[in-house]
C-alpha cells in the first residue's frame, strides 16, 4: 500500500497539478481558436451560399431576358414589329385559311423615295392589320398574311382593307402623303401560302383585278414543269450541236420555180426533228435565243456558201438591237465574203418595234451590203404599212393566219387583196405563207401574190434541192 501512496502523492503534488492546469489552459486556447475558425468558416460558407443564390436569381433573370430577346429575333419582324415568316411557318398548320396581301407598286416607292420612307409605309400597313387580327405576319418584303380558322372572317377583312386603303392617304412625313393600294388573295387549300401566292401572282398578271380566291385553274405548276422540260431539251440541243437548219422552198407563182429558201431552226430531240417554235418563249426567258440565232446563221452560211442559192433568215427585233449579234454578223460577212447578195433578213413583224431608229439604222447598214429585207408575219400583231415604207422593205410575207383560211374567210381574202395592191404600188414583192392546199394556192395566185410557201408545195427540207 505504501508503494501506491507514494505514487498518489507524486500525482497530487503541486508540480503535477500545475502541469495539468497548464495543459488544460493550452487545450482551451487551442479549442477556442479552432471553434472561432469553424465559426468564421461557417459564416463564410453561408455568405458563399447566399451569394450563389443571389447570382442564380440574377442568372435566371438574364436567361429569361435573353429568352425574350431570342424569341423576338426569331419570330418578330424588326421593321413592322409583327410576326415574321419563321413564326408563320410554325403556325401555318393551326389554321384553315389565309389572306395574303401585297402593296401595289411598293418597289417603285422604295426606289423613288428611299428605303426609310418605304419602311414607314410597311409600318402603316402592319399597324392597320394588327387592329384587325392578332395573327398577322410579314412574309417577305411587302407581302403580309393573316391566318384564320374562319374563311368568312378573312373575307370580311378583305372588304375592310380594300375600302380603307382605297380612300385614305397615309402620311409618311410632313411633306409626303401616299395613296396606298393593296392586292389580296384568299386560299383554303394547303399549303396555304403556296396556293395564295399562285392566286396573287395571277392578280399581278391581270392588272384589272384587286382580289381573287384561289382555285385549281390558277395553278400553273404543270406549265412550269413543261417549261423546265423544254428548257432542258433546248439547253442540251445547244450544248450538243443539235440545233439544225431546215430549208423550206419559196416558189414563184407564175413559173412554179423555187426562187429561194427560208432557213428554219429545228431541234434534233434524240433523233426526233422538232420545230423550234414551241421553244422560242423559253429561249427568250432563259437568254438562249441569241445562241439559236448565231447557230442557224453560222450553219446556213456554211451550207450555202458559194452555191449561188438565195435564202432568208429570221431576225427578231431583239436580235437587231443586240450589239453581240451585230458584231457576230460582221464577223460572218468577213468569213463568207459575197454571201450577202444572196441573203434576205426576215424581220418578225409580230413584235413591237421598241427602238425604231435603231432598226432603221440597221436596215440601211445591211442594204449597203446588198442584203434584202422582208417583213415576216404581216397581218398579225403590230402590222403597220408605215413601217414597210419607212424601212425600205423588199418583201412582205403575209401571215399564215390570213392565208390558211382564205378559201373560207372572205375578210381574210379582202385583207390579202389590199396588201397585194399596196405592195404592187410600192414595188414590193409579196409572199403567201401556209399555202396548204390547191384551193388556197389558186386564190392567192388570182389575187396577184408573187410567191408562195407552204406544205402544199414543199415541206421544210434538211438541205436545199
């Protein structure tokens, strides 16, 4: 026991207690420091969480604001502040009818008075349409659309719009007022916009119309397909040297002899020889007409050079006014010297003379080379006796529309007789086209027509005979 007492006394002596006390104090100090550190860290963590929360709220606000901005950019027209085409494309299947509107002559207003004033007109129209219906869209440029589930409703809109814009002047600025007029098309057939655009296009081609409702008879998509097919055939023929000349004899009525040939353009369509006539409109639209003219002239000159054969080639007013064709002719005359005296240019009289002075100048220039001239298709379109006198024409080709029924139509017979009398007085030779049977031939012969051309005598031939 005494041994344990000794140890106990050592533990309880003042040195040991003092050390324990110091150890306690040190522990308390360290503990307080750590507790204070944890407290600070805790407060800092709370602050961070609060800051993150505030930042999140701000970020959400910014996202919502950006979302509104993105929506506006995507779906709102920046000029008129109404829905744009993107919004239309999203909404179109929700509705059953469309009213498509176009500002008449808007391009002229824009070009003459500037885009700023043009934009003000667009805003005037948009503001008016928004008062009628909330589903208003600016489709493109000056085309607006209203979508509705009720066709009767858009029909009432048309009446309101037409009556309003017909009688009200819209002020663009203090010095300038505009009378705005609109063309309108309604459609219930889907796709709504496409069918409405077809109807609107029909209005633009028929200036007397201001409003129309789509029907299938207005759809020219099949015609467009046919034109695309024709354009492809024509382009391939040009690129593959399959535009070829044919030669139709022109016969002297008195002697029954061939005096010359008209050179006609043909297309070799995969072995099938076709007239160029059904392709001419497409050729002009697609700017291929010039190439056809150059090909036919080149091939005719090559085939007839040094053969002492008289021939005629068709030239349109467009050809005569084309500087490239003029330079081309000069080149060919240098290449085939002397061919000019055998050549007649047939000017298509069915076309309006857009620049009379230029045509007159061209004829005078060519006549200096001993080239003759004929007015083709006389009696159709823009027939004018003054043209014949002023342009120093050598031949009048009377249009087939007067000749082909001359044995049945007394009016045609009278007109042809008058043309013949006029031509003889002016010392101009006459040619009757489309002579297709003996009866017609005898009539034109008795009327004093000088030459005839047609299937009764000769069909167009791949080369002169």
